[in-house]
C-alpha cells in the first residue's frame, strides 16, 4: 500500500481525501494535516486517518510515501519543496505556485530529489479530453488551427476568496493547460486578454475580475481561445474544442445525464451543477495515476507530461506563465509576450 498524507482539508482536500481512502486501489490515507485547529478532525476520523495541525511534521515523516497538497495556492511551492527534503512524492493542486520562479524552484527540487511531482490538471484525465489527445497524437487530423477551452462556474463566489489574479491563476489555468495539452509540443508565445467584473460590478474597483476571454498565439501557428466566468445560471460548464484540417473534436457537455423530458412546455434536461460531479472520474483517475507512478518506482522524469500521463512541474510553470502574462495583458490593454519558461528537463 502507498501511504498517502493529505495537506489541506477544505473543499478540494476533503474530496481528494475521500478519493484516496475509498476509490484509489493500492492507496491508504494515513494522515490529514490542516493548520486550522479542528479542521482535519472530522474528515480524518470519517476516513480512518490520523489528524494533525502540523503539515511540516507530516512532510518530514519518512513513514509517509506520498502527499496530496490541497492547501491554498500561496503555500503550494514551499510545501512541494518541503516534501522533497524527505523524498515524499507529491501531487499538488493547481496552481503549483503564484509566480513562475517559484514553480521552477519547486520543479527543480522535485527533479533533484527524484520524486514524482504531479500537478492537478484533472481535465487531462477526463475521458473526452484524453480521447481527443489520442486522436491528435494519431496524426490523421493534421495540425491544430484553433483550440478552445472554457470554464463557467456555478456561482455564489465569495469576494474573500477572490483576488485580482484569481480568474487567471486559479480558473483559466485549467483552460491554458488544456490548450497546451491539445496542442502538444507547441509553445505559447503571446497572449491578449480582456476581463471585467460583470457578475459583481461593485467589486470592479477592488480589481476582482469575474469574466475573462483571452487568445493565445502558439509557435506552431495555432491560436488558442479561452474564457471563464464565475457565474453560470445553468451550472458548471466546462467544454473544449480542437479544430484542424481533418475536422473538429468537441469535449465536454453541459448535460448531467442523457434524460430529456418532453413535456407540455417543451423539452428539459438536467445540467451539471458542480466540478466534483462533472470530474469525479477524472479526479479519481488523476490520483490513481499518481499512486501507480509512486508504486511503480519508475523514473519520475519519464512520467511528466507524457501523453495520457502525468502533468508535471514543467506543465505547471508553462500554464502559469501564460496566466500571468494574460493578467498583465488586461492591465496593459495590449498583447503581451509569454516569457520563456526554463524547463527542468522533464519531457513536455
Ligand atoms: N482541480 C480542481 O478542479 C480544483 C477545484 C477546486 C479547488 N482546487 C484547488 O485546490 C486548492 C484548495 O482549494 P479549496 O477550494 O479546497 O480551498 P479551501 O479554502 O476550501 O481549503 C483550503 C484548506 O487549506 C487549509 N490551509 C490553510 N493554510 C494551510 C497551510 N499552510 N497548509 C496546509 N493547509 C492549509 C485551510 O485551513 C483549509 O482547510 C486550491 O489550490 C484550488 O485552486 C482545484
């Protein structure tokens, strides 16, 4: 059994903890750490794990094989680096850092320690997205012309949890990784973004932007288009599209199931409400892949970013670089070059 610790027991951490404890073969959740007094207790006792308020002690514990980091983003990079000192393998939620330099620092530490470092780009593990990438890799469709990805959250967002860069760093980062995933081998060179506070205009003067659209120019000529909004009346809406000479691939659906009700007022169908409903299987698949990689003892360098494999530190840094350039583009009101991101040597 791979002994797994969870750091951060909030909304995502609780779901990942349950996934590790109940849905990932070969994994055992041994401890839940959250510095907020009492925060980890109920979850840990429900899942048969120990609870602690000391994440550092968990990361130093050589009895722990692997850690799932689901703390707030600003702590991620330092937590990854701390894990490397004890050789603990890391699954880190997105974004892996707030700045590209910190993402590179964490990746380098992981590389030097020889640990598996996987980042929570769960869409790569969703069935439609995986199948699309397999078709792109097969080559029959030709080279990408345009790629699209969008995220619309169900709403009810809390201003205390939103900062000026949140829509880029925490939300669109998924879409930016999707654009990269569906355009393998290409590098983003320029981004142009517009964003505004359309859901809560009263928060505009605090820089809390809730609606954004951006275009990304890649070095192979393809253009990516991504959009996000923090409120969608119809629920949680995540879709993507790849278009090239051989046709179009569309991924995702707003439909919760296949049922269509034909009634006196017309047709109705249920829509997806939450991320943990839409991506339940993808969240399970990403953690299963992580635990398998840890258990296999394979060279972690061979698992990073491999088609259908593990999104690693280079992927985290590359998506973050585009996200931060997009935020700058909004401030400048003009296109911004995406800075080159140093690779730590894990294959892209
Ligand atoms: N992949 C996805 O689809 C997805 C979805 C939601 C959230 N996330 C990511 O998961 C992470 C957590 O998000 P959330 O919604 O669960 O947040 P949350 O605020 O609900 O939970 C965060 C938890 O971390 C704890 N914490 C605070 N400081 C800590 C520290 N220094 N060390 C360890 N724990 C600490 C808090 O007490 C809290 O319990 C974020 O990076 C977020 O972007 C990813």
